[in-house]
C-alpha cells in the first residue's frame, strides 16, 4: 500500500504546481438554482405522499429546505472515490461505505486498541468526515473491557440549503406502478418536484487534515500526503455544487440553472467569514471583509466557480496548526 501511494504521489507531483497559498479554513456562501428536484425529503408519515422538507425562518416565513445531512453523505461517498484514486488508504468500514466509520471496527480484536493517530493515518475518510467511538465502562459479567472515547469532528460542514422566500415553487406528481399480477394491484404515490433559488453555506477546516483536533496533535506531518487529501476534499466540494446529488435523483435529477456566491479563504489562524445568500447584499458584504489574511473570491456563474476551484486545487495546501512543533511532539510521544 505504501509503495502504491508513493507511486501515485510521484505521478501527482508532475500534475501539481508548487503550492502558493496556505489555507487554514475555507468557506463558501452560495446561491444555487435547482429546477424540478427532490434532493431532500421528510418521509411519508405512513401515507402514499412523500413530504418535502420545510424550515421556518426567524421572521416566521416557512420555506423549502434541503438537509445538510444528505449533502454531507454524498460528499463522503464521492470523496472516498477520490481518496482511493489518489492512493490514500481507507479503513475496512469506509471501504464498504459504513457511515459509522472507525466505530464500526472497534469491536474487532485487531482494532480495539487503535489510537486516534492510527485511525487518521489509516483512513482518509475518517480524517476528513470525522468519527465517534463512544466510551464504555468495563463489565465483568459480560467480559467486556473499558474503552476510552475516541473522536474527531468533521472537517467539512454543510448548512441546510434554504429556499429564498417567494422564490421557490412545488409541483405534486402522481406516479403509478402496476404489479406483476392482478392480485398485486396498482400502487399510487404522490411525489413533489421543487424549483427555486437556495442559500447554502459550507465550511472546510483544512488545518485539521491529519490532525487530532481535540488535542491538536499532528498524526500526518508529511506535506505531500496532507496536500493529496486536501486536493481530494476540494475536488469533491467542486463536484458537489456543479453536479448535485441527493434523494430521488434517479428520476428527478436537478436542472442546475444558476450558481453565484463567494469563496473566502483564511490564510492564517482564524475563521473564514460566512454570510447567508438569504440576504441580497451577501456578496458585497463578504467582499468588504477582504484583507491580507482573508482572501475573497466572488463568482456569478458556474464556470467562474469552477475556475476558482481548479486554481485552489492546483495551487493551495493546508496549513499546519500554529502550535505544531515537530521536536516537541516527538519528545511527548516518547
């Protein structure tokens, strides 16, 4: 596995320009237009009608919504493909798309003593999307040992995509399915198709790549390995917005008709500002925050967004934590 990774890294060195930008944190505040979609639903409530997801805003307005959970899930699925293509290892659970990630392995004898550092080194997806192995007390009757809590918060966070009030619509469709025999009868289902402009916010803490962010201990210090993971995460974020995925896309693949917003890059310690596209002046407000350590990239079209992302993928690298000192960490580990 190591030799295969090294070979892939050598191949990518030819493709990548030297990093000219270090990213501590990145945010995206975007307004995306989807037509005739049903990317996120709220179940059927025991009926034959699929319910759309809704969210109340602070002023009492009820608007259409798409859950951040489903966006994060599909980001993780695609990220796993990018990581494997780049030679980054995945744990056995992530190879099988198990959402529990490292927690699904901890009962296996060969994995029960895994440290956070070993999990991060052995799985790029657990590193990027986080995991939780809960603590457990020893039980003499059941013969189980005590277990310490091991966790990492996700480096990639998605908000709900919220429909702009008065700028979304819904159409209910009746779908039928006939059984193989007369006895099976006919099934009727009512399913919504929605169209609208949505405000979405994404945050990516690139400084946490290969880092136990609870203790700020660096598990992967190799610059090239961290950059390959960073490149995969950015590539997946680009694809997530340019080719939306979610519920019911087999027959309601969304028409993407607009993408505008701002990408903000924090170069040093701190947060990358976010401002919701629910407000009409969101681009102007974010552009006004530009400074030496906070770079702002506005865009108004899908191709402009793609160009910015391609440049960041090719020329950026994740920062290391400000507290990182290789010599001190080696002494502590000893």
